[in-house]
C-alpha cells in the first residue's frame, strides 16, 4: 500500500518529465494494440449510439402521438433542468477512461468520483426545482428524471471500460438493450396510464436494471485482475495527493460538459420564457429528427478516441493526420445527407411521425437539419481529450455559448422557433472556424515543434482547473 501511495504522490514529477525510452516503447505498443479496423469499431459505435438515440427519440414520438405538444414541453423542460448539472457531474470520465491507454489511474478513481458527483448533482437539481416554484407535475418529472440520470451516469462509466478495450461490439450490445428497455417500458406505461410521471419512473427502474444485469457483467470481462481489486481510496490525508491531480485534470471537462449542455438547451430556455410549453414542445419534437445524424457523427468520433490517444502517445503524426482527415470527410457526408433528406422527404416524415399540430413545420425541419450538419463538423472532442487540451476546448465552447446567447436573445423573441433554429446555425458556423483553427495549431505544437521546456508537453501536461 505504501508503494502505491508513493507512486501516486510522485505523479506531478512524472508528468513534467519528457518521454523516456521505456514510455515510448509502451506507447508504441499501445498504438499497436488498436488492431481492429476503424470502420469495424465505428460501425458498432453507430449501431449502439443510434439505438440509444432511438430510445430517447421514441419517447418524444410517443408523447406526440398519444399526448400533446404541452406534454412534450414538460418533458423537454425536465431534460433542460437535469442535463446541465448531470453532465457537469459526469465530467466526461467515460471518454477520459477510454483515452487512458496506459491506465495511469485505476478504474476505482473514476467510479468513486462518478458516484459521488452524480449523487450531489441529483440533490442540487431537486433543491433548485423546489425553489423555482414549478407545477407539481413538472417537479415530479424532474425528480424522477434526475434519479434516472444517476443510473445512466453509472452505466456510462462502466461502458468507458469497453471503449478503452475497443470492444465497441459489447458497448453496442449494452446500448441496444437499454434502448429496447426504454421504449418498451415507456410505451407500455404511458399507453396504459397517460401519466408522464409514472412513465419516467419506469425509466428509473429499467435503467437501474440495465446497470446491474448488463453493464456490470460485461464490463468485468475487460477489467484486469488488479482493477477488480479496488485500492484504498478513502479521503485520508495520506491519499489526498492521489486525488488532487486527477480531480484537477478532469474538472475542465466537467465545465466543458456544463457549457455544452447549456449550449444545447439555451434556445429552449428562450422559447419557454417567450412562448411557453407549446412552442417549446414543437421545437423539441422537430429538432429531434436531425439529431439522429449527430448521433451517427458522435459514434464515429467515439470510435476515434482510443486511436487518437494511441497516435498521440506514440507521436505518430501521419496516423493522427490521416484519421483527422478521414473523420472530417465522414462528418461532411453525414451532414450533407441529412440536409438532402430533410429537403426531399421532410414533409412526408413529419406527417408520418407526428400529429397535424407538428407536421406542418417542414421548413423548420430543413433549418434544423442545416444546424445539425454544421454541428457535426464540430465533433472533435476526441482530439482535445487525446492531447489533454481541456482548457483550450473549454474556451472554444465558451465562445460558442456566448455567440448563441447573443443571437438567441436577438432572434427568438421576434422569430420564435425559426429564430432559435437560425441562431444555432450561425453559432455553429462560428464554432467550426474556431475548432478547426485550434486543431491545426495544436497539431503543429504537438508533433512538429518539440517544446524546450518539457512541462509544457501538450500530450502529457494536465492543465489547471
């Protein structure tokens, strides 16, 4: 135990040192371990994430078919209330774990922090909703959804082990099962009771069951024997030096998640304040369709995480650049196909999926498809995670959020749902320019210009919170 504590307490000294020959050999070995074809992993990732998105999207379809736009607005507001804080508590630990090819920290670190922060976030969400004086139905739905998000976060942590092992097939299996459970339970409960609160409670039970019966057994298959024996992670003074560098390194990712979630829900806040639940429900229902394309792009980006990390660790500039260009081409194709589908068959799709109250918003669907196409071109969180440039990524998202806040404030009160859609498009264009310019600069620093001071090595440094 003393040796383990000593090893963790010297983490700052090791971080500031240049790569040793042994570390370079280990990094190259880790890069070689990513043997499965990229297309293989990407396809499994698409299947899993698409099924997960289908489960979330099916909830909106059920509410639109069997309920009203106002009920969709209540559910959307519950998501907007829960997701920002819950995403902050997640701190993208699943992606960090997937990129931790050298297992710098034990899984127990990730797991314990996720449990603690998710629990705190759920309590804060409940207290804030009570203080805001919402309706009884709205508060009950928020309470149930916050609890469901806790179980979702724990499952995400277990799925991070599958990502790190590049077992996208097992990851897809867990996500498909979760989607089926979500759809079946929600449809059955809502069709029998027409009660949104009871339907969300069924999600709590279903997601808890998926965690215990699916995620835990599958994740143990890829855990090493050492990871199955958790170390002493108590909050004693002797262990503080183990926790501090890790928490400092992932805190910017938590802030990024908070800003990203605020970016997603900010137009919905504007619509709720200016037009109420009905307009909010209409916007969320129509906007849910193009998000399927963003889910596919996120799946491709998710499959690149272990590869970008391996190329970065082995300093393989050619492989890193090739993967960046291939993924950019894939994102262009995904976004373009979405715009074409919305243009050619959008009206038919809306009339088939939704009630007449929503089906007439074909032009809104086209604008939201354009917004999704521009958002897809920003799906490069994996590069910043691999280079450990969390603070730089946070700054980019803050610029994007500020631009969206200004555009939404100017456009939504006058143009309603269309103003919200065009505000997202314009803000995404700004993000595209900022992100890809930043990636170019990071690649130049990381691979072409070796810094004289080793502590500024981008692939090794842990930024300050």
